[in-house]
């Protein structure tokens, strides 16, 4: 459980730190785009009111709070499930990444009304129109890790 909490805290802190940098240091919400390593990495501001890639996006306050509640319920369920199943270290770290990322996006919805998305990656002549954030990376990596490592139980 300790590895889960450390991973969650680190994922949350890194996510919020990068969002702070994008908003308040680079002022990305004002300038819109910052070329980092074009086209492979561009900071491109997007306020996401939906889930992945803006799916189910809505400016309605109800959807905002539904998504905050969903993030909290999923995070709590993952914590309880990992604890009950006594999964191994890699599964705990994966769960921590997922929970830290989910809570990072939930905090954005609470304070900004939308998730701060700013990472955009394109390659090989294909222009990606979508932006994402560090929390999204952690949620995805954590989910994949749970699929891969949830069959391993904690050894005494």
C-alpha cells in the first residue's frame, strides 16, 4: 500500500506541477501554442470539459460534477480493490499512477471547470488535433499496469 500512496502522490504532484508551469509560467492559456520540438512535441492549450479527447464534453455544470464524482468513485474503488486483493508491488504502483492521474484531473475540474490539456504530439505527416496532459499519461499507464500486473499477489 505504501508504494501505491507514493506513486499516487508523485503522479498527482508532477501532473499539477506541469499544469501550473503551462498556465502560470508559459501563460499557455493566453498564448495558445508554444513550439517545444515541432512537430513531435508542441504545447497547445485545450480546456477539456469531457473525458478522453473531449468525448462527452459539455459546458454544463452537471457534467463537470458528474465527472469529478466519477473520478473519486473510480479512485476509491481501485484503492479498495488493490488493498482487498493484496496485489504485488507493480500492481500497487500502477494503481497509484491511475489514482494520482484521476485526482489530478478531478482537481482541474473543481478549480477551473475543465481539465488543463496542453501536450500535443504529431509525427510523420500526421497532425494530431488533440491535446492531453501528464495525468492522462498516468491514468493510461496505470490502467495498462493493472491489467498486466493484477494477477500477481503480494508475497509474504
